[in-house]
C-alpha cells in the first residue's frame, strides 16, 4: 500500500513538473534569428505625472541582443500618446496594434530604455481620476522587475500587480511574460498643479548665420491648484532670446537657466499664473542656434504637445523637402508649412530636417534684421509721396489722430492691468482659505504670498511705465495707486505674521480668526478701490 502511494506521489510530481515546463515553454522564443531572447531579463520601472500626461519608464536589460521588443498594453491602446525606445545610439517609436506595442530596433541591443506616455487624466470637480497601465515585462520573456511609481497626494491608490502603500506603488519580484500592471487613484484638484500645453505654434526663421525659433505656447490648467512655474528643456547649444507675454518681454528675474553637459533647463516663474481649472495662458519662447542645414524642426521641449504647427521662413528658397505641405511667398520671404508627424516630446524624438537654402543675393549680404529697416524705409517713402500728393490731410490732424490712438491703446492696457490686480486679490483670498481648510504649513502659505507679491509688483511696474507715457495730468491716479501698493505690501506682511504666530501657539484661535477676517476685509476693500479707480479714470 505504501509502495502504491509512493508511486502515485511520484506520478503527480512528474505531471506537475511537466505542466510547469509546458506552461513556461510557450514564452520561450523559438528563433533568435527573429529577434527573440531567452530569459530571465531585468527591468527597473518608474513613472510620474508630468505636463498633464502619465509618463512610465522601463529600463530593460536583456541577456541576449534582440531587434524586436513587444509589450502588452491591453485595452489602453487608445490612451497611448507616444512610446519610444532608445539606447543612446538610436531612438525609435513603437507601433501599437491589437493591444500589443512593438518596437523594431535598428540594431541588436541588450540594454534599452523605454518611455510610455499615456493620456489618462480625467479632471473632475474635486478630484482628478487617474487610471494608467505599467508595462512590466515584454512578451516572450520572464523579467525581474524593481522600482516604484509615486503619485502626488493620491487618494485610494490601487495596483493590480504592485505593492501600493501611501503615495507609492513598489515592484520587487519576477513577472511572467507580457505582464501589465494597472494603477488607479484620485488626485486632489486643489492640492497639486496639473496642466498641459494645449497648443504650440512654431515659426522658424533662417538667416545667413542663425536659426531662430519662435514658439507660441498655450497652457491650460487641469485642476484648481495654482500653476506658477513652467520648465522647458533646450539643447546646450541653444541660446535663449527671451520669453514674451502680453505686455512684452518677461524681465530676467522671472527666468532661471541651468546648464548641464547636454541641455539647458529654463524655469519660468509665470507673471500671469493659472489659478483654476480650464484657465489658459499664452506666451512665446524665443531661442536660436547657429546656422546649419540640419534643422531640428520637430524638436520637443521636454513635454508632450499633440496640437502644433511648424512653419519655416527664409529670404530665399529651399530645395524639395518631404515634410513640406504648403508654401507662401511675400517678396523674398518664402514660408514653408511642415506636416505634423506625431506628438512633440524630446529634442531627439524625431530626426532633424535637412534643408539646403538658396538665399537671395540681397539676403546673402544683408542680415534679416535689416529687412525690417528696409521695409520701414519703404513705408516712409510711400508715406512721403502720399503726403505730397494728398495735401488735403494736414500734418496736425494726422499727428493728433496718432496720439489719440496710442493714448486709447495705453489706457485700455492700463484698465486691463487694474482689473487683473483686482482679480488677483480675489484669487489670493480663495487660495488662502483653501490652504487654511487643508491645514497647510507655513511654507505653502508664504510661497503663495510671495508668488502673488511678485506678480503684483510686475503689474505695478508696468502701470508706472504706462502712466509716464500718457498725456495729461494723472497725478491723482498715481497717488492713489501708490497708496494701494503700500496697503497691499503691509497686509501681506501682516498675513504672514499672524499665520506664523498662530502655528507657533503665540496667537489663540479666536484672535487668529478675528485677525484673518480683518485682513481679508482690508484686501477686499483694496479690490473694490481698484474697481472704483477703473470706473473713475479709465471708463
């Protein structure tokens, strides 16, 4: 009887081993010539929310070189915006079909860095819903996976295959081929700034010795947390010309540049911040390169942009370029519109465009900037001839009309600035109330006050510039605006003082609430006063 039981046990163990071999055999590549590899592989994963999209990184190391890698992305194929693979020598874009994402590599490789970008944020009234996949292991290969993905202040964080604790999902185990984790959570609409670049219009101008990029970007907020700073990545050999907003060039104190071996990080402290969901702001980023026939027309700035247009202009012509879809001509200036290839992302996501320009003879000897002077001179000559031949329009009337138009334009700009200062005070009060409700620390309170103060000072500076250029006596308005600026500055100091005092126990709750009410009323009165000034002087 014991002998029979022993034999049965042996048979069961053998059958189990056979089933295990058969189960794993389906994942073992059949032909290395087809780009397959053996197992196990290793991968380190990470991820984050950036510029309104989910970025997932998988740094994969294979035991044998391959020219094809495929991941399972299941039902998330429609959410995939872009997927790239690089090893420092090449960058390729993955192609998705039937729930599989395949990368065809130009050369056999064992170490490959994959980047997956998913459009998986669903903004709501109080929270942003986040559901996204994490490709852990390629098809056909068991993979030892380590790493973690962290979300900002998540609520109810869940993971199918990882270990979710706090704000982090961690990985530290082997996964069968084609494993795909799914992470879900809610992110507070008030606690973390979420935004994306909704549109980019790029105009590239070729001159004899420079390539100038003018990128006009529209940024939209996806949540109600304030967006106060943006970042851009430029190649190291790029030169920043400036950032321009609705009132001209942004002053240098609002821009910081950090240079590394390969790139330049541009940090822009926004003069007009985004303060609520669906609010937009538009500005221009201008930078240049030394002239070369390899133009990085599809260069990304370090974030995803799905909606964009690209136009290249020069005082001359270029030879046939496959990317050109249309051409416009005005005098010697030819402008070529390029086809949209796919989402812009990094500097090297797409190859450069080879352009062989033929500049006009005049353009070869005269810098493009001089064309503006020539155009102005031509307009001046035309104006002079017109004046001589049309004596009926007097010089006095013309100059008066010009002055009136300029005056009206500046008054309109001044009225808009005062309205923005008024709206800024209202938004500051709302944000401070939200921070108090969430029991935010003093660091967050002070950073909010500093950001408001910085923007309001820029409005104040621009206001003084406009007033100094206006005709007439504006001393009354100047005096009142100076008083308002002084009250704002003292009120901000008082707010910071009582917030610190309350958090250190030097101010009781009752006194704190009374002081907060008094200071809020002071700011509301300033807001009403700005509105009255607009009606009194600028209506």
